[in-house]
């Protein structure tokens, strides 16, 4: 049975994700802060770690670096409500298998988890599952920028061009929305 450590400070999202993964046959341990995760990871091995980027105690990136230092290869997926292209590139360069932006469908998270576990199983080596080189990061950045622009356009269309309302819908400040639209 595949073991997954889920680290998320939002209780409802943590419970929904945990329950979904349990129903799919995963063995799941869930925690609400990064410090707890770091302590647990020092003594227990997990096949996969799914962690929020912004956590009390220790960030998702700190957890990722800790996993890379002390554990055999495992799949690490970082989640965030504040997804940006540079942040995703940093996560991938640090060794994350994937980076998912909230809100997301749990089916999408599980599909990425399955993909990562399949690559881990197939790799049969002690190296990182998927450490992209700089050439592979560029298409990722372009793809994420395109996805972000599509989300902005959808929010603006749904709000009939009202930027303040679109910003609220996207859960970002009006200033952040304005900067993103100018790119």
C-alpha cells in the first residue's frame, strides 16, 4: 500500500484530500504544520509527500529540502493558493515532482500523484524522480504563464471586466491582478 504524508493547514481541504486518497487505497498520514512534518519525516519514510507551500512551522519548500536530504527517493508535490511561474520553477528546481495551484480537484492531485509514483517505480535508481534541466523548465514556465493568463481572462469574463470583482474571485489583490494583466 502506498504511503502518503499530507501536510495542509486548512482543515477542510486536508480532510477532503485525506478521505479521497484513503478511498483510493492510499495509506495517508495528515498533519497541519510543517514542523510536525519535519519531525515525522526524520523517522518515518513515505512514498509521497503532498505539502502546502505556506505552512506554520516550516514551509513546503523546507519540507521538500528535508525529504531530499534524509529520505530515499519519494514523490513530493507542493500545493499553493499563491502560484506564480517563478515559484513553480523554484519548486521544480528544488526537486518537487509537481506543483499544483489551489483550488484544485482532488482527482487532479491524485492523477499527478499516480504519475509521480509510476515514474518513481520505473526509475529504480537513487536519484531524484524528475529533476528538470533548464531546457525543460522553460516550456513549463511558458505553459504555466499561459494557464495563469487563461484563469485571469476567465475571471474577467465572468465578472464582465470588473477588475476588483475578478481580483476577489481569484483571491488576489487588485494591484496583483493589474500587474499580471500588464505582463
